[in-house]
């Protein structure tokens, strides 16, 4: 009966179970301990609803404390009216996320509020990601110093990325309280804190010795453990191993005693004029082995079996540190050769008509005060028109589909002292030769000055690399610039003797070799050949590019 009564009582309670359901299912409530500030929640009404009108005294005390803390916290947040990525409250983080853009790129920001250490409200500025491939950057120089007032839009510092040197702007008004990574510091990970800003000028002094935990952990990762023994000590340890057995000349054996030695030891002794009777064997039953002869020769200062070695002269060299652009270029090209199935198509193009047209256009340019048009400008235009004619080559590979671009943006390889840059000519198929020529010259100059902006080198769909004109390279194969699926390598033009259809049996003609590197996942051999056919047609009949 006792069990039956217990079941009946519980069944009555279960009838009221729907009343216990929380009607505001979208609201998430989390209970914190007394010494930690609570998360976002409703006020004391929530406790009353959850407990059906009954509020225990200890929870009522916590609820009042929570209500006052929430009002204080969100009142301060409303007054600031700022957008942040992480809001730090004591040791907890409220999950308010906002993707802040800097020149179209992510800039990590963290807003810190007064903590147990007594620090006033502040903002941690992290190393921004200023290009899609950037994982770390260098601080070229700070344009603001500690204590300066900063306003939105003002340049804080210059950051050297994997592509160029970019200005990093401030996004909130305040004062620069602390610079954590100074001028010239290198290999700073994206997101690592580089500076602290505050809202009130009197708070600057409180951050004199400030060190964020993220910076400390990053520095710890780079610093090798002091407890790890250096490799040099490990190398020296074998030197202290037990001394090897060395056969030293022994007392002369009696004349009638037989000397026992292995055949290899006898041969080695005869070659080096070593008397076996003076060697004490270390083998079984005193047998003289090869090692005994070698040890004996070593004790006499000879080498077995060659002549004495000569010490190699010390090499004279200089270690050149990697620049950001070289490191990223190296990793991307390695990735390209390891993951993209390259194949190459080469064709010779007659450029006699192209050179004649270039001469006529340059005469018009000089008459009007314009800049001269180069052969490379004509090649870029022909490549762009060929991509519009064969759009399959204006594509890139993904795991789920092939993305075919409607814009024809040509990257142009430019060699500088800092490394290889590939600025982009946007919509090259729609621009005239004069416009292409002006943009190529401007971008090449910016690349040499290391002042390219992200919009100057991002968004390319195909690349042209010309080593023929400036360097006289006859023909070469270029590595595809991922995620693109093709790159054109342009060689130099050279005169050749070819058959003539006129009165003369032979004539001279200028030919330029070009090689198309293709990603076989995207561009089949026939498609690549079709593109080269279209490109050759534009080069050999350049008037068609003007139509």
C-alpha cells in the first residue's frame, strides 16, 4: 500500500508537469557562483517563475545582487555604444560577436572591463588579417606613440603582410595606452595583441606594466623549454664512451710461434707493410682481425686505406632573413606543385604583325603625349580576350564544383627586391591597350615600393608571367598560382628563317614561344589547346583585338 500511495501522489504531480515548462525557450539562463558575475538573464521574476512563486532567502539575496550588477553592466555598455568581438566581465566572456571589417578584412578586437586587478575599461588591438593568406605579420613602424589621442580613421601603424605594407587604422576614439609589439617586430601571429587603448587619458598610466595573457602564451610557444638539453650536449655524450680496443705492438713472438689472422686482416697488413707478429689479436683465441690492423694503423697516424684527408676550407656566406612575401610565396608554390596536376602546352607565335601594330600605336601615343605600349600589354590583352572566348580556362577547382568566373582579371608577375608580386588588372578584356599599359606601370611601381593595397592584388582569375622581354628567356614553364587553373609563361621573340611564298625562297620572321601551364582537373588537354589557338590568333592578327 505504501508503494501504491507513493505512485498516486507522483501521478498527481505529473498532471501539473506542463506548468513547469519554460515558456520562453529562446532565453538561455546560466547559474554562476556568488564570487563570479552572472551571465545575461532575466531579473528576479525569472526566479519566481522557475520556483512557482517561492523564492528562497539565499536566492533572493543573489537575485538582488545579480539585478544590480546587470543594470550596472549593461548601463555602462549602452553608454559606450561600441561594437566588440568579446566582452570580458571578470573571468567570464559574454558571447557577443561582431565581425569588424578593416579594408574588407578581419581585425581582432577585444574590449576589457574592470577586473580583479583593478584595470579600467580598455581595448586590446590584435594583429589584423590583412590578406586571405596572411597568418602572421611584421610591424614596420608605429605612427602613434604611447599617450597619443587617437580617432577613428587615423593610422596607428604600418603592417608588413605577406603581400605588401598596409596601414592599419584606428576604429574607436581614445588614447593609445600601451604598445606591446614595437617597431620592427616580426612574425606576430594574427590575433596576437599588439596594443592597448583606453577611453580616459588618466587611465594610461595604469597600463605601464600591462601584459595580456594571449601575448604571454604566444611568447611561450616560441621560446624553447629551458629544461630541454641542447643538442650539442647530446652529440658530445658519445665522446665519453668506453675506449675502443686498440691493438698496440706487442712483444715479439717466439720464432716458432704461428700467427693466426683472418684473410682480410692479412691482405690489409700486406698492403700497409704491417708485421703481423707485432699485432695482438682481439678475436677468438687471439685471432687477428681487420679491426686490429685498422687500430694499429690509426695509432701510427695513418688512414685506411686511402691517403690522409684534407680539412675542407671554411665557407664564407651571409644568411638573409626571409621576408613575409618570400615565405608565403614559397608555401603557396609548394602547395601548388604538390596538389595541382600540372601539364604544359607550348606554341610558337609569329609576332611580326604585332610588332608593326605596336610601332603604329606608339607613334600615336607619342603624338598625344601618352605612354608607350609594350609587347607585354598586347600579350595581356590577347590573353584576356582568349579567356573570354574559352571561358573554361577562366575557372578554379573546388572539392564540390568548378567555379567559372565571369570577370577576366589578369595577374601580372612583377619581380622586386623583396620578392615576387602579382598585381591584378581588373576586367582586362574590357579595357583598351592604353588603359592596360597605364595600370601595369602604376602597379609595378607600387610593387617595387612595397605599397600595394589588398585590392591591387586580390581577385585574379589568370596569371601572365613574362621573362622573355626583360630577361631574354627563350621558353619556360611557370607554376600555377592557386586557386587559379592556368598561367601563361611568355618567352622572348627571336628571328628565324622560314620558307617564303614569294619570289624569294626563304625569309626572316620573329617568333615568340609561350607555354600554358594547366590544372588538369579543370582544363583538359583539348581545352588548353583551344585556348592557345585563340591566343595565337589574336597575337598573329592583332587588329582583331581592336574590334
